[in-house]
C-alpha cells in the first residue's frame, strides 16, 4: 500500500518512519511512504502557501491553488498505475477516525493525505478536492502531521506481513471488523513498588488452562468498533 503525505513540514516524519515495524514494512516493500513538500507546487519566489482569510479574522489560511496542484499531480500518477485511491483532509470537523475506518481505508491501494496548518485550509479543498475529512479526536492540533502518522500506523498494521505473525492480528479481530483489547501482563509475576505493597498477575493467567484464560480475556475485553 502507498501513502502520500502533502505537508509544509516534511522533516517531521523522517525519524518516526525510520524506526520499528514501519521501517521494516518499508524495507520489505509492504508499504511505501512518500513525503511531499507543498511548497514545491507554489509559483512565487517566497513559496507562499497561506494568505489572509476573506472577511477578516485572526491567523492565516492555507491556499487552495498549491494543494490542488499537488493532489492533481499525485492523482494523475495513481490513475496511470490504476490504483484505488482516496484523498484525506485532516480537520477537527472531520469524521472521527476509528478501527472500522482503518479497515475501510486498508482496502485501498493508496491514500493521499493533506496536512493543514495555521488557522485552517480553504474550504474549497474539503468541498471539491478531498474525498474524506478525518479527525483523530475532539481537540485541535497545530496541523495534520500527527493525524497522518496515526492513520498510517493504524492502517499499516492491518496489512499482511507488517506485524510479522498473522496470529498477532487475527486473535484481536471481531466479526464486525472491530478490535478486541484485553489486559496484558508479563514478568515478573509479583511486583513490589514499595514495602508491603504487591501488584500481582491474575492467577488464571498463570494456570495454563487455555479455556479459562480465554474466558477471562473475554470477560475483561473491550471491543473497539464504534
């Protein structure tokens, strides 16, 4: 799967995507991540990507023209390669991103992310360019770069081979494509943060009785599928 990120801060991503399973997935060519500097599609010598909002107001708004040019160029390549693609704009007003959305996006061949900054993005981008607006929570960030990282990691881990073992993912999937999250413990069996205090692992997990362990996990599990 291919991820294309349009941003004015391309260096934000370099260290994160060079580590751990995301880095391995890229080396195995299971995923491809391209970072595009939006200023590449500007035409003035200052490489301007923002301007004052019509009607007045505080802050600056990202312009439609460079975003349109960037998306058009990337879509042209996607169409020539016959890839199923969606354009995603990150916005506080967008649909709440969750596990179900991750499964839906994971069925595509390519995702193009538009990362806004400043006081927002020209509304015509949402109306005429983006296929979907996404939000990762009920709060306002400084830009769309962190949401892009969140969505890429969530979608990438669903791709066969990224986690290494199929069982790591399979045992946590519900029939409705939600996600099961249950408490996990490891060594040591008893941890003493201070004298007289003991934090113990539930005995059932040490029993070796797989049926009882499965029942315990079902009882304490939270299904994430909203």
